[in-house]
């Protein structure tokens, strides 16, 4: 297990704490999300946590035992995740002032983690990590619990995350132009209850790289993570098809609209033909969404996305990283425009800038590249995999060192 001692499993199904032996009241905290059901056979959970602890010896690790499956439909897993985060903030991040004479019998489950009558210590760093379903939940939490001026997630590492649950769905009909890749230039918000549209200028900018469909190529490459198993997981974990389109379930949709939408066939009396059946999906054109939305005080965290080179979910991790980078560049540009009271254009060939604007945009892109890292791992690339050229332990050590680099901690 490495330099850890497990304190206790807390009440309820959602969390278990692993304190470092040399724990400090200002040490970082990492919320770890297991990869989810259907993949638990032979899954060395303790080994994964131990590998992280070995390279992050001062970090408290909180394992979030979220519920997801046939009897625990979405959004219960999300509620468990948010409850665990809130508990960590209230009980670990914010110091609790208790009498120094507290006896062991009266101590909390945290074993008097903070006993002080002096000024509180500096705020602790918060991070999240997970793979597959756990990567989806870690991503959703990182993208929403990042508000400036409060305890927030500053770094997230996800491995082959399931960030778009519409995988493998063939639309019944098409109601518009084919889906096309989003570019940095598409700075037009789409109306929704969470994203308010604003008129913006059309800009010609650099296109994001095309993403090959690893879903098609590697459908049956790995029996433990095949298309059929993921389809079964989706069917058991969601109450209806509409849930796939929720950005908290599919975090890619914070940054763009789905390329599918539900189409309800109606009779002449405007009554659904068969209300007992889920309506079919139809194709729609992808459109970008502004995220984070203006005025919410959110600042996207540092993100490390790892994908397996023959994993059918590779395309999702690549797109997540690309959309986050695009969002960071566009946010920096909008802030610059507001500061200077002007707008500037970016041409596809980078010849529409003034020299000063060119320097600014290049710096914004370089900063986004530093904050969002995409890494690859051979084969299916799961942290629990074995027998591959690069072991899961190596990957986890890289993850731990990356967290330390983001937090400015010497390894």
C-alpha cells in the first residue's frame, strides 16, 4: 500500500479515506474515482491507490465509492460524487477548531485531523482522478467545482474517460447538415438553460485536428472493454436515453452541443405514437458552447488526459483535451478584448493579427498547452492492466508526478 494508513470507512456508501503516515494539515487532497461496474473482476483497487500514494507521500487520498448500475441509475453517481466533494471541503479542507484537550473517545472519524487554537493553516490543494466512469465523474466535478475565491479543484487527471455517452448510436434520420469538427473560430453560444446566447462576430481560425473514430476501429480489440460491454453498462446505468445528453453525464457537452438529438414522432393529434418507447435520435450539427459561462467566476483546472492507443474511447479523451484548450484560448481572448475595449480577428493562416495580438494569442495557446496535457499509454491503457510494454504503475507514477508539478511540490 505504500506510505498510507487507512483511517476508516465513513458512514454511507460514498467515501473512504487514506491518510499518509506523515500527514500534514496543509497537505494536498486527492479524490479518487474507481472505474465503475462491469469492470471490477480482478481490479486491484488497493494497488492503484498504493501506486499513487507511493509517489504522492504527503497526499490524503479519498476514494469515492459512488453508486452506478441497474439499481442505482444516473444521476445518483453524480450526487454521491458531489456529496463526497462537499464533505471533503467541510471536514478536510476547512480546519475545524476543536479543544486541544479533546480525548480519543470524543475525537472524530478523522482522528483529530485539525486540532488548533491558532490561525488556520493555508488552504489545501484539491485534485481529482479516475478512469472510465470514474473519469467521467472526475471530469464533471473538475469542470464545475472550480470557482475562484473558494475551495476548488485545481488539477484533474483522467484516464480513458467516458465523457460522451452517445457512443455507437446510429441516428434514425438526419434533420440538418452533417456534424462537423468545432474550430476555435466558432464563438457563438447556443441557447440553453445554462448557456445564454450572445451575438458575436464570425471568426476564421485554426481548425481542431480531425479525430479518427477509435470506437469503430477498436470495438472488439479488448474483450474486457468492448463496445458490447459499454453498451450494456449504458443501458443499466441510465433511466432513459435523454440522460446521455446531460453535460454532467457527458462532460464534452459543456463545450459543445451533441451531434444527436431526440426526435419524438407525433400523430396528427400531437400525441406520441408510443410513449412507452424512448424516442429515436436524429443527427444534428455540432455547435460550440461558451464554457465557462461569463460571470460565473469559474476557472478551468489543469487537466491531464491519458488515452490508450488501442482503446475504443481514445477519441473522447482527445476531444476533451482539444475543447478545453479551445475554451481557455477563447476565454483569454475575451478577457483581453474587454480589458482593451476592442476586438481582434484571427485568420486561419495567422495573418490577420497585429504583431502585438499575434504574440498574445501565441502565449494564450502555449498556456493552454501547459494546462491541458494529453498523454498516451500502450494498448487499452487501463491503470489496472498488466502484461503491456508500459505498466499501469508507470502511468500512475506519471500521474502523481504531474499533480506535484501542478501544485509546486518537490517529488
